């Protein structure tokens, strides 16, 4: 269900909470037929140590989550958890939202949790596959040594979430993939990542993760203006992709950053879609154009030149 106009602020949304509805959780649908559950669908975790450890994990999360991570656990499924991570500033993921579904194995913490990235079929990071597979040493899904791997006595869900935010969704994700690479390629990769992050925003507003509907709407209402201004600044080569902070001099005479035609075209396509989606949820879009047009200098043609261009296009259509 698409987001409506309900005006609920992000600051009213609890960072950690226990909810009831887990019907759209990835691992609820992936549960094996022979997994034990009671008549209400509640997972029967018979290992007392596992239950105590999960309860401890809940306490750790409730007390120590950073402001950029939000978690929901489930009253009827102690083995399931969902997390939303806000993309950090100075990365191509800034102001984006990224959702992960987790499941505790029955012998937890002997084995790490299973983690699924809600990708919408998009691959915006070498560690996050379009299938939802998450590649991370701490989950034992990638090579690593010592503390990089899951340690039953020390590793926690909080560490997993912080690793996803800091090590995976970082400023130069291009280098997450091992091997020698040309230094200039990270910028091209960041351009693709930002475009895919914008697409993810659109998908989330059309089909929000359950129990996060109000949060998603509030987050994008608060950040819509900065996201759209970033689209303009990046498209016009005024700032390196990932470094827009909301006050970048979009009209600056400084030397431009090289921007590919592919990226410009993607921004031309995504910007108006984002504008409409943000407008539908009640975001303040004052002084922002509804779409981007090129006036020959890489700038949005919203002045006299733009009006004349649109006039003649209409006359000759």
C-alpha cells in the first residue's frame, strides 16, 4: 500500500519497539514446514539459552541504537527482527532508507543470524545482492579472520547493524569488492549507486515495509528538499556524488565535476518521479522545479530560456 498523508514526525517513531504483524517479513515466508510453532504461529524456541540470549539482544538494541537505526521485533515471532538504516552523510546513500530482515537460528548464538536485504531487485552495493543476499564476514557469508567472523560469545545484532551501516553503506562502496581497481572508477560507481538509491526511495514510498509506514513517510517529508537539491547538484556536476550537504553552491562558478550522460539521463527521469512522490506525502517543495531540463549549460532550464524552449516545443508538437 502506498504512503498517504498522515503527518507523523520521525521523532515520534520509537527506535526500538515490539509489534504484532510480521506477515510481510521475508523469513516468515521462508520458514520450513517442519519448523515448530504453536497454534498462533509463534516459533517454539526450546533452547532456554537461546531465548535468554535473544532477550539480551533486545535489551542491547533498545539501549544502544544510534539515531540512524530503527528496529522492530515481533511479539509472536521471537526469532524475527526488522531493521531500517538511514544512509549516512558523505556517502552516495545519504538520506536513503535501507531495510533488512533478520532471523535468529534455533541454536543462536552458536551461528550468526540470517540477514535479507529488501532490495526491490536492485543491486546498489557489492555486498548487497539484488536477490537480497548479504555478503558480510560477521555473518560468515564472506571470508574473514578473528573478530571479523561471528563469535558466539561476543558478537551481537547491534554489531551486525553497525557493520552494515559503516562498512557496507560507505562513502566508496566500489572498493568493497576485493581486487585491484582503477582509482577513478569509484566515482562512476557512486553515480550508479545514487540513482539506485533514488529508485529504492520510490519503491519504499509505493510499497512501505510493514510497521514502518509512518516512519518512511515522515523521513522523506523531512529530507525531500535536500534529496531533490542533491539530484540537481550532482546532475550539473557542482559537487562530487555523495558529498552534497544541503547547502552546496549549485550555481557556483567552480570547476565542474565530470558527469556521464547516463547519469544525467537517469536524474532527468528520476527527479520528476521523486518530486511527485514527495508531493503526495506532503513534503515542502517550495522553489523546487517539478522536472529538470538542460539549457545547454547543464543547468535546469526554469527561467526565460526554459519557458521559450517549452513554448516552441508546444508550438511545433
